C-alpha cells in the first residue's frame, strides 16, 4: 500500500500479517474506491478465517462517509448473523 503524507510517499506491505488475524472479521469495500482495488480486499478475505466480505455499492474509499447508512446496515447484519 502506498501512503502519501505531504510530499512524502512510502510503501507499506502488511500482507504477511493477514494470516495472523484470528478474530471474526467483516471487511467492507466501496466499489467506487479509486485508491485500493476491490481485488485487494478479495485477497485479504481469502487469507482471514471467519471473514465476511461486503461490497458497498457507489461507495468510495471511505464508505462510512460516502454511504453511512449502507455501512450501518452491513455491520448490523454481520452481528445479527453471528452466533450468540
């Protein structure tokens, strides 16, 4: 992942840590994200056990800003589907 801060850009690769995630996980990705490709989230989902994936339509890189209601619905549904 490229990160830009001011005039400085650097690359951070956290892929090796993906398999260490052991908690149930929900990944949300906006289908209009121009910063990270959808495939990056699909790859992450394939590495994390107990991971659910939801694409938020017409959402950009920060779906909580561009589609907050859909994000809330996705989170609520995730917890409703989890065993007690």
